[in-house]
């Protein structure tokens, strides 16, 4: 009996696939703020996908972080299968205040998709952007950087590490005060 069990186990090992299933991961959040002296706060955050086949959404009609962020129609979604992940996050009627800098936008969205057959890629959609009342032209270039008083605003911030791409539609940093990311999505398949 023991010999039959060992022979069966050996056969199963030999017949099993030689490649492991792809590991899919992703996350989306409408807003993430990290201010000096305060704990980090996120709004409409899906959390990290647990495995292929997972899908998560988070939304709220109105969201705010006192004295830092106000917006409407906050939405985040992340969907993964065994070999493809997509994620998106958005917010409307956005207002961000850090120190003496105020950013407003009518609409902000980040999207990203990843998979071994399609690679990784992301895009943003931003409308009606201004900083301290001055309109900002969104060029569509990755990592467009705009100087702001005491810091910088990165538009369409894209970072790729291995097979994972993270896209932040707006990333505003004021040195010594804090930073806010509006519409952040990440996706990767290993």
C-alpha cells in the first residue's frame, strides 16, 4: 500500500505543470494624504487585491479630509484575473490645500492595466486644473512636473517596478507640510 501511495505521489508531481500561476496584484484609491504631524489618510481605497479573480471597489458621493481635501464622486476599482489586472480611481470637483497652495480640478482620473500578453500601461484624464487660481496645462507627458510655492506638482506620475506600474494622476508635495495624491492606481502581474 505504501509503495502504491509513493508511486501515485511521484506520478502527480511529474504530471503537474512546471510553471507556477501568475501572481496578480493591484490597488486603487481616490485620495491619499500624508501631512506632517498627522497620520496618513486615504479615501475610497480598494485595498490590495488578494489574488487572481479578486475584484474590489470603493466609492463615496462626497469625501473630505479637513483643511486638506474636498471632492465629489470619489471612485476606485481594481479587478484581477490570473493573468490581467486593471485599476482605476477618480474624483470630481477636487480641491486640495497644502500650506499656501490650493489646487482645484473639475475631474481627475488614473487608469492602469497589466498582463504578460499586454505589458503594463497607464493613462490619466484631468480637466479644469488650476493652482492658486492659475490654469495649468496638462501636456499628457508622463511625470510632468510643475513648480508650486514650496514644492512641486507631478501630473501623470508613472512609476514602474518590475512588472508593476503605479499611476498617480496628481501628486502635490509642499516641503515640510505634506503631500496629497489624487487618483492613484497600480497593477502588476508577476
